C-alpha cells in the first residue's frame, strides 16, 4: 500500500486523548497505514453532543502523527479555522453536511492542502462532482472524493452506502475515489464486508473509523472497529487487493 496505490485512512471519529491517539497510531503503523484521521471540530446533529476538543485536538494529533510518521486527515467546518488547520493538518476533510457550503468549498479551493470531499447525504453524483468543481475552480486540484452513504427510506443501517457511485465517479473523473463504510453503514459489523466490497468495485482507498475501546467512544462508537478487528480487516483487504491486481 505505497504511494499512488490503495490508501487506507484510519482513526477515531473524534480525537479524545493522547493515549487513544497513540493506540490508534500504533495500530495504523502495524498494519502499514500512513494516514490517520480524527475529528477535532465535530459537526454533531445535537448541540448537546460532544463537539470535539478543537485546537487542542489538532495539536495532539500532530504530535502523535509526527512521532509515528503519519499524515493527518481532519474535518474543517469553518474557514475561520483555516490558519490553524494549515499549521497542524495535512489533508482537509469537508464533511457531508458541508458539501454544499459553497463559500467553504471556494475557501479550500484557495489552499494548497489536499481536500477530502465527502458526498452530501442527499447529494446526487452530479451535485457531488460540481462541489468538487468549486474546489478545483479555485485552483486546488488535489481532491479526493469520498462516498459515505446517502439517506434512503431504510432505517436498518445509518445510511445507504452507494457503491455504484464508485465506478460512476471513476467513469466521470480522474480524481481518486474512496469509500467510508463506517458512516456508510453505522454498524461496526458491516464495516469489513462493505470495505472489501468497495475495494472490489474499484475504490482507490477507504476511510475506516477505529477506536481502542469503541464502547467508550465520545462519538460514533457503534461503527468503530477496535484494534483487533481493524487488524483482521486489513489482513483480508491485503489478500483481496493482491487478487485484484
Ligand atoms: C466523520 O468523518 O466523522 C464525519 C462526521 O463524517 P460525515 O461528514 O461523512 O458524516
Ligand atoms: Mn464519525
């Protein structure tokens, strides 16, 4: 899983503590993963839910990432935070709720950081591509598209992971397309099967939520893999990727 090849981004939904991030970082390094995620500014549905530890989280993640030789992917919700993100983050994530925040898209279009753009939860593929176009039009061509599930009538899973989007997006653009089976399903037991399916249908990478102790996670614990499950998943993924070559 080297440069230009299939990439996995792993880490907790929210950055909580240094110990948590160290355990995650160790799991990533042990499994040959170079990209660590963690939310410091969290877009929560309820204003009373945990909102993230903000700048402290970015600093903490930077420290751990540097120690373990990892790059950081983290969500930017507001352009006013750009200076601090440019100091501590490597890849800026634009979340599903902000895919249609056109001012924010223009703002990240003017930065030099790669942008991981998630599909809006009710966005068509065409709207998703036009959101990416906003970033590109600002001069930033370093865009990673991320399918993370859309809303449908079925409440069995958190979202409906639209894997059809992968080959369709790859047909329409040369941008890398990754899949987030964690938010796409909302259930840890479904992350491995859908992550493997995403790789099988041509995704260029995956975003996987990992927590050393999912039952104690401050956000999205139900969909987080623990370190053992992540390791098991990575073993299966490596076999699959080899078979697909
Ligand atoms: C996240 O990655 O933790 C997140 C909030 O994702 P999404 O924007 O896809 O809901
Ligand atoms: Mn999350």
